[in-house]
């Protein structure tokens, strides 16, 4: 049995986004319980040349809403990158989940060969749909979610693998 494009994208990404929202909620509670300024986490980076936590969440959500839209031939919804709190980031994650849940399998299935063009700063990258999903979207999405998890865990938020996996 083959794995459909919809099945490879929407259900697992939605589950990971649910876990991300819960992780952000635990971080907010961690800050409240300990009197920590949430900005200490929201602006934290693993290294100075990396994006802060807030941008990690923004990129993760942009990656998957863009994937569903591109694969289905729809316009990509634009979310302003204006979040400054854990609650606002959770709202962004929720909007992304809600958006993904508007798709039916037939809108995404069969797009393995669709040409996808990604504009980058200085060039365009071209993929077929399957390569775009498996070699660009999913690795990038998971990278940014894992980076968010790692920033919070490194800062002392009590998280475990089960939190990341959504268990």
C-alpha cells in the first residue's frame, strides 16, 4: 500500500502542531510558576546566528500551510509575524491546524508530479510535489519544531519525548 500525499502531510503535521501548542503552553506555565519573563524564552536562540524561538514557530507554521496550499493549487494564507507571547504563538498554531483541516484528501493526493517553485532570496528552487513534501517541507518543519522544543528544554521547561510526540 502506498502512502498518499495527503496522508503524509496533514495527519502527522497536525499531530505535531498539537504537540507544539501543548509545549508552548507548558513553557508559559513554567514562566508563570517561576516568575520568569516569557521574553527570555521567546527571544532565545541556540546560537547568535539562529532565529529566536518566536521565528522558529512562525517558520514551522508557514512551512506547512504553504505546503498544503501549493500542493492543492491554492493561495497561501499570510499570517503577519507579529506574535510576542506564548498565547499568540499558540493561536498561530491553532489557525494553522484549522487551515490544514479544511483540506480533503483529493485536494492534495495525486500531486506527486506537480511542479512546485519556491522563491528564495536570490533564486528559485524547483521540485516535483513528492520531493517538495519529503525533502523540503517535512524536514524543515520538523527542524523548526525540534529547535523550539530544544530551546525550551535547554531553558529548564520540564518536557520529555512524549511531549514532542504528542503522547
